[in-house]
C-alpha cells in the first residue's frame, strides 16, 4: 500500500551516517505511526473537536489525557502484531479464527467499509467546503472533482507524490496551537477540563463524547497501521517480496525494530493528541466564549481568527483540504485491505487492479459511494460528527478481535501482550464497547 510521505523503515544493518545524526535518524524512524496519528485528525476529527469546544467549552478536555494512553496501547499492539508476524490485521484474523467466526467478522468488516464510506463522504464534503472558503466555486462541484481525482490517482498509482504534498499542508493545523497563546484562554478552566472537574451530565454531552472517542480510536486506524507497516517491511532488503517477521531477524535487530516501531507509534499518537487538545481549547476560547454554534466549515474557521484574522478561512480551508485528501484513500483502502486479507486475496495500492481485483473493487465502490454522498448531502458538520459516532460504535468488536489475536501464543510467540498491554488494551476495549452501546442507544432513541 502506498505510503504518503514516509520512507522505508530501518533494516538490521543501519549505516554509521544515520547513527551520527540523531535528529535525521529520529525523523527517519517515523512512518506508519505518524501517518496514522495525522490521519486521525481528518476533517471528521477537526469538526468533532470544534463542536466539542464550541458547545461545551473546556469541559470535554479530559478526553485528551484519557484517550492518549488508549491510542498508544491499541496502535502499539497493532504494530507489534504486524512486526511479530509479517501479516496484516486481515490476514491475522484469518489465521486466528475459523470459518463460522470468519463469516461474522466479514460482516463486521463490511459494516466498517460502510462506516468508512460515510466518513469518506463527509471528508469529501469538507474538501468542497474548503474550496468554497477559497471562493473557488460550489462545494458540491469540488467534492465531486476531488472524489474523481483521488480515485484516478489511487488506481493509476500516482497518489504517493500527492500524499507527500498534502501531508505537509496538514501541518497548518498546528496554527490551533498558536491560537492558544494569542487569545484569552482561561488556563484554570482548561486545567479543570483536563482533570474532568467540569463534566456535564446531559445525554447530548455523552453522545458527543462517543463521537470524540470514535474519531480518536477509529477501527480503520487498526487496518491502516498494519497494512502500511507491511509495505514498509517489504521495502527492507531483509524481506524480499515478503514482510519479514521479528523471528527472521537477529535478536538485536528484533529488539531494535520493536523499539523503532514504538517510537514511531507513540510520536504519532502524541502529535494527534496535541492537535486534539489545541482544537478543543482554541474552539472553547473563541467560539465557546461567544456561544457560537458550529454547523459549517466557515463557522469552525472562526476559531482561527484571533491569530489569522482575515486569513482564518484560508488557513482552515487548506487544513481541511489537505487532511481530507489524505484521509479519503486511507479510509477507502483500510476496509478494502482488511476484507481482502481476511479472504486471502491480494491487496495493496502498489499492485495493479489486475493483480488485486477485489481490493480495487471495494476501494472503488467506497470512493464512488462517498462522492455521491458528498454531492447530494449538504450538512457536512453533522455528517462528520455522525461518522465519528458510527466509528465509536464499530470500534469495540474490532478491539476484542485485536486483543484475542495479540494474546495468542501460537501466533505471537514471545511477542504476545505483556501485562501493561493487556490491561490497557482490555480497558480500552471495555470503554469503547460501553461507548458503542450508548452511541447506538442515543442514535436510535436519543
């Protein structure tokens, strides 16, 4: 699978040049973990965090320190599963479960593809909204153009260079961090929010918490993390055409590969949490302070006005467009790779449609359906938050599957979960299952 903006991972034989330059060595270690963390702050995440800050001020900031260890634990487990076995999440599901259970999981992955399509469509809507903020024309037209262009780029195999450009454009979201230093932030209230001292009790508040959890710990991240790591491993000289497992390395090389993988994952999750905190706090200090609702990208852009002034819409638009362009192929490919792996079919953006027909059919259906959704539905913020809620509902079952695989000695060997990973993993699973039940209840009856 093509990796936007990433390089090949380290091999067992790293040159002295890299060892002499620790800064470049650190950035060279960053790959799937960082990309996954950045993709987590897609337009769905931006909209949900903006909605939380605008509606409830700083009272939902406690979700940042609460979700960070959960994100780190789940993505580290996903990464370690792939490093230990050389298999993607879909392939590991096939190895761990038998025919009857596989059928149930196939239905879950199909539901995930539907959820991803909803999210994908919402992200395409956000791209259109971003283009409208740039006064480039109707949002629906640009959503359609973006969907077609991304689909063609993905099938033609030219998405990697596009991903490199837009990955850096997403860094404009760091402007939210700057907002915290130039606007009137009530830091005492921020602290109360971080420690959970101002939690609200309304059903709507907790429904938005489910959306925050869903956009932060999304099932597509599990499949994308493992799929992207597989392709990075295949680039190593050690792997040949296959991804090498940890047992294929020397003992020292295996330890180093685990360490570098964790650095990558933890860096990506910390970056994601930083942006999450900044968007919530900035929105609370600007939109929330004036009780401004968020129902469009233009209204969410107002949170940037203290630092960007008349350029707020421009910066926000570039961020929405950049993060959306990255997120669309990630969302489409994640579920397609999971289903293809489960069914023991070829997958990967580096392969041609003739080599991986099922993968490209699922990917194409997702992009086409998402594009149609983006063109004919015109309430992007509500759809973005709804897509986050759907992901919150879907996360629990996949976390259960992940935990069963990662503790299996026959699959993981000596690299199965240790006590800390077990505790954090199952706590996260329990939290997301409860959130899913509540999100289902609120969506139907709330």
